[in-house]
């Protein structure tokens, strides 16, 4: 293919909007690069071409306004593959890393083409990488027919979140899907009936921004997706159609189908680092355009500050990066109709360019105060990899937080650790010790026991140590502190007593997670005891280690039924309050009373392993009595007398020690408990309920 260097026929274009914007007679391109001396626009006839068909040099006199390089190219349209080269100084001690031989993605590109020859490391080695580089693709998002679809804006008080990996959810052959649909947005659409039946209300998707699958140890792939190369383009490999523009359509088809089923979509977004890595990494986009502005640099500027554990850190409070982040969020809400975002390592967004925490980080207030994002769910992972921990102190009024304390304290309590009762009580109540100082709703706390990062729920009760050998790092990666307990054997076992105990512990975790005040989040497959074989860091395992094995639905149908029943109970309108209340209001209205094995005598001592409580449901239609026994022997609990306003005796809704189906029942069909005491078996959770007489 012969490359032509052309400028004839093109016009100067405009600096706004950034990216590639389709007009009536062509496309306007605009890209930011402050220190570049020359920018070249490369146009390709096909995404797999090894050379550009045209190169359009942008000279500073005609095609630069302030720090924006722009050009209008007539007679091209959506589907045009393009990229940039940027010429400028390579002086790392000043923070500049221009490399005119490297092909660069558009930071505002709406679609990405990944050629069959893609090679991440060609972008890190000296020399031209045009034959192996990703390319941006022109797209016109306004051409899609949403058929009246809008984000759902479901209150957090009514939400049950399900953390899901788009690829891993349907990639296993047992999914029953056609091979071309497995692991795709289209495949997820096929499983909507399952998700509705399970009773969840929102999907939190692991990263779906285009990421670099080759950013992983040799011979492995980046499975989780926490290595973004674009903040606007959906990941191409999750599409069954593959061509760049149909990837956008398939993603939007998924959103529209989920909304029709009443399911919200929350995206796990990574605005803290990129796939360009440290000084040994590739030049894919941001490094080659404005390295000194996009990234936090160390004092000598030749090295990257790393608060992420991934080699670099985005300079989120720099004005250009602030605009990029805000524009990305606006795009995904207005053009892609997503309902919310979970911000990976969100505490990094509160750091200034020198890495110091800011009391009022501009980017966080930009996001919170943006009228286009009003009503959008905002969830912060309120910590980072450098030790900044802001659970309970993350700024703003609209942010919810992953509550890592809930995970750890519930694990300690159900493992039987000494001194764990007071913290477990606080987590059940919505963590007033963490959030009670704020006039915020209890749903500020996103309660989870497991997530993608760490053990699955099955592995939490099956392994004492991580088993990450498959990752190729000699089991050094992943956390060593999992607060797990294998129930008597490491890994799979045929011992029926150990398996029964594991099933009970799984139900205990699920009961506390789904009944506690706050917003619960389930991990994909925990409802069928999905295992990763003890791997607690499966970021590079695009294999059956990570995939949802649908045959488990039959094998562990009892756990699946238990989760469905818990979700149904939690979402009963006569149990939950649909309006937003502050945590303090909820605690006041609930009128909780704590007990131990004796009524009104809770045991908060270091050696206690049991707790009981009585409370009225928020709508004052149920009286609930819970008994938690994390001890290794049965305990006999005194029961409160039946109040005069209760027409019937206690009914046993949940007893995790009983065999299915007796472990959980709706209140209307639950067994009556007529005695004054109840024996709670070792390591089990019991919930009793009474209906209160309604006012005449």
C-alpha cells in the first residue's frame, strides 16, 4: 500500500469538540498536546492495514489553537480508522516523552480497532509500530435508536448489586449459548431472565472501557480489565460482532435490554492509571501526547509516581485530565445510558499532582456537582494502593462507599475470632461508627463479603491460604490476609460433615450481607458456590478458573434458592423503606434492642461469639428477632415474649442450620415457634418474625 501525505482539500477545523466529530460533509478532529512541535493525523482504509493510506500533517500556523491541534477532513464518515503521531522533545528529566515513531490512540476516541497483529511491546521498543498498533475509529453516537430508553434512577434503598464480569459470565461452555455469543454483551442479554429470577436489581460490570489484554505476565492475558487504553470506547472483545461500530451498538443493545427488565448498569471505571505502565511500558496514547500533564511524576520527572501498584498514576486534578474524566462520565450517561459508576481506587482522585491528599479535590466536586450526572449512582472504592484509606471520610454528599470494614468484620465474626461481636453489630446496623457522624442514608455503605479481588464465597470457606500458582508468580501475588477458614480441610473434600459446615457458613455470610442495613453487593457466582480453586488474584486468568460454571446451578440449587429468598425478603415493601432516610433516622425508627443468650443482656466481651437483637421493620409491620451463633457449640437463646399488638407467635423465617428447604421460608408459610427459648446450632444464623397489627 502506498501512503500519501496530503493536506490539500482539508480545512483547519475547530478545537472543539475534542475527538472525532462527524459533520454533514466530513469529520472534525481535535486533540490536545501542549508541547508537541508537529502532530500528524493518520487515516487507514482498514483496521488491519499495516500502513496508513493518508497522512495529514497539522502545522501549528493553520491547525493549532492554544494547545489543541485540529483539522476538518472532507468526504470521510463513521467507520474511518485513524490515529496520531506527535513530534516533540524526548527529555524525560523534564517529563517529556514524545516519540514520533509511535502510533497514538485518540484520548477522546469513541471506538477502538485492535488489529490481528496487535503487539503491546512493539510500542515499548524503539522503532515504528504502525503495523501492530491499535487505532481509533470515527463514530457518530447520535445515530443509535434508543426507543425511549433512559437510565432507571432506582433508589439505593431498593438496590441489590451483582458484581459481574461480562466475559466470564457466559464464556463457559455450560452457559448453553452459541459459541459466538459466549463472553459477550449479546450473551449477557440471553441471561437476563436468570438475573431477574435471582432478584438482583443492578449489575456492576468489571471494566468495559477498552483495555489492553496483553498487559499481563508472559503467556497470560489481562482478564479483569483494569488496564484502560481508552475512557470512551467499549471493549471490543466483549462483542459478538467485532467490527468497531457494531461493538457500540451491541453494548447499547445490552443496556436497553437490561433497562427493559428493570436492571440498572453500573460501570467499574479506572481513572487512576492507564495501561502505559512505568518507564518500561508502551507509548499508546497519553504518554506520547502530554506525558507531563496526564501523569503524576516524581520530583525528578523522569519516573512516575505510583499510588496504584500499576506503574503510573493519572494526574486527576490537572485541568486537562479533570476535563477528560468528566467528559467520559458524561458520555457514558448521556450517550450510553449507564446508571452509575464504581470508581476503582477512588482515593487517588483526591490527591494533588504531588500525591498529597486534598481536603476538597476539584475532580470529585466536578463529578458530584455536574447537572448531567445528577441522579447517577456514584460509588467509591475509598482507598488506594499507597495506604490512603477514606472509608467513612470520602468527600461529598452523593458518594456511596465500598465498605471494606463490613467485609473484614463479618469475616472475623463468622470465623469465630475473639473480640469480633461489637464490630459485627455495627456492620449489621449500617456501620454507625463509620457513617453516623454524617446525615446520610444507610445505603451509603455498600456491604460486601466478597468481590472480584480476593476469594469467592466458596473459597472463603474452603481455603486457609491463597493458591495463586497458576498466575506464574510463585504464589507471591494476591493478599495473604484473607480472614478465611477452610472448615477443616484445604480445598475440595468429599467429607459430608465439612461440606455441610461450608454450606452453613455460606448461608451465614449471605444472610448477614443481605439483611444488614446498607446496600448489598453480591459477587457473580457466589449464589452457586463458584470456585477459583483458591486463587484470590485471578486478574490474568481468562479460563474456567474465573468463568461462571453454569452446571453449579444444579449442584448448589439449595444455595441459589436461599439467595433468591433473601432477595425477595429484603425487597418486600412492608419490610424496607423506599424513601431515603439518614442512618440516624433509621436507627431511631428501627428501635433496636440488643440481647445475648439472655434477653437484654448482650455479651460484648472479648470471648463472646454470639449476639441477638429485636427490632421493628421500618414500616412498623414486622417485629424481627435475630440470633447469631458463631460459637462451635449450640447455644440456647431466650426469646422475647409476644407483644400484645402481634396476633400470632414468632415464625421462623431463617435457620441456616436446617436442611433445605427448611433453612428459609417467607413469613406467611414459615414454621411457628411457640416456645420461650430457641436452640441455635453451632455457627448458624436464625431470624424470627411476627406481623404487627396494622392501625384500623
